[in-house]
C-alpha cells in the first residue's frame, strides 16, 4: 500500500472520529439541557444553549421550548424559525410552541387592550403577527385559523390611542379594504386624515359616512372644514350652514362661529353679524375677538353707533387691544366727536408702541381705516375648527 493511500485512510478515519465525538458531545450537551427542561430549569437551559453555537434543528427546538416557558415569545419565534431552517424533524414541536404562544398572547392582548395599556397591546399584536407569518410560511396552519383583521384592529386602535397616526392609518386602511362601510373604522380614518390635514381623503370619508349614515355629526363638521381648508369657500359656507341645524348644541355653536368668521373674511358684513352675535354666550373667552369682528362689520356698514358699542365691549375684555381702540376713535370721528376721536387715537398710538405693531397717522382717520381693516383681517380671519 502506498504512503498516499495510508495517509488518505488515516485522514478519513480521523474525520469520522471527530464527527462521532461531536455528535456524542452534542448529545451529551442536549441530554443535560433536556434534564434541565424536565425539571423546569428553563433559564439554566436557555443559558446553557445560548453559550454555544447550536447549528442544529434540535438545539434551536430545545431553546424554543425554554423560551416558551420563560414567556419570552419574541426570542422563541426566532428560535423556532432557526430550527425549521435546519430541518423538519421537530416540526410538530415547533408548531405546538407557536400555536400555544399564540393562544396565550392573544389572551394577554385582550386584557391589556381592555386596561388601556396600548403600548403593551401593540407589542403583543406584533408578536401574534410574527407567529402567524411563521406558521403560514412553513405550512403549519392546518386547522389553525388566522384572524389578521382582528390583529390589525388591535394595532390600529392602539396606535390611534397613542397618537401614532401614521401607523394607525396603515392598519385601519388594511382593515377597511375587507370591511367596507364599517362606521367605526371610517370614523377613525376620518379623524386621522383631518388631523394630518389630508383634506381630500377626509372629505371622501365624510361623504361616505353621510351617504351611508345620514347626518353623521363628525362627517358634517369635517366636510365643511375640509372644503374651507381646500379653498372652496362658497361650498364650505353652504356646508357649515347645512350642518348647523343638524348638530348637537356644542357643535352647533362652533359651526355658527365658523360661519360668522368665514362670512367676516369674505367681507359679507351684514350676514356675518347675526352669526357672530349668536356665539358670544357660548364662547366667553373669545368675547373680545368676537366683539371686534362684529364692531368692524358694523363699522363697514357705517352703523357707527352699533360699532362703537362692540368696540367698547371689546376693550372691556381687553383694554390693550389697539385695534379696538383705533376703531373706537374712528367711530367718534365719523360721529362728529373729533376731540374724543383724537384722544382715542393718541391712546392707540401708545398701545401700538407697546406692542410693536404698525399703525397709521394718529390724526388721519383715512389711514387708520385702511390699516385697522388690514390688521384685523389678518389676525381674526381664521375660523375655529373641530378636532
């Protein structure tokens, strides 16, 4: 026999011996792990396996078992995936861990959701999604029924409650594709689109709700507000007026105010006044601004007596309001009381210097008229919207 043949046979024998020794070693290691698992020593078993390179379906299956009983489901899923990649010998065991974990986590998800613990709900829902995907990818479903819409609902609502609107939108939209005309989901999507200023999609949702559910309050409000935000002023005005008679008292007051402010910005002075006056009682904190708008509307209609009354009441609410002070001066000027008008102009100049805002010549009512109109519109021309 040649030296080459002798060395070749020796090498083969050594390789076989190493393989046998490794197998015995692994078997020995796994025997100790199995003993730990049998006696409920799950953390010790996991630590033992974590300190070694497993490279086998059995090793990862044993690690999955330890992690399952330690309730570390995210890590368990990864161990299950690794075991399946190495072979199908422990396929049934893996399916048992995954399905059992799904049942447990789903129960936990319901409890955390009912306790308003939305962060934990999101965590559990993502675990369930990972389990479902692994089961499906490896054809382990059999009689196990997936319920992706339920999971998506939990995720969507939990993200919504924690103000994570982009994620909430993603999951709600995935549900609505299977659940057309679901009122609750449409309401949530409408709120999300409105808060995101996605007015076109919010308007679409509003129209769908109104078509399917009649005079839906939020939809009425969204529709009017979205039309205004997209610059369709006339349609917005009609939508606001239509909504007023169909809303609850609180929302009706807000819509009435919005109509008044919108008419004010459109310089529809005569139409704006009654809407604005009707909101004074409902919005005492905004009384100064509302009196100022009503006063300016009356002023532009040359009803200086009514305008003077509203500017005076605006100053009672906010004595530092230089716009109201200048307008009050103009009312006295056009009413023939030049002396009182100049006193008020001088006071307005002091307020102007204190606030750093520009004004006209204290003795020139024409310049005051132009400046006050410009400043008042820029500061008070935005309608309040519902959220």
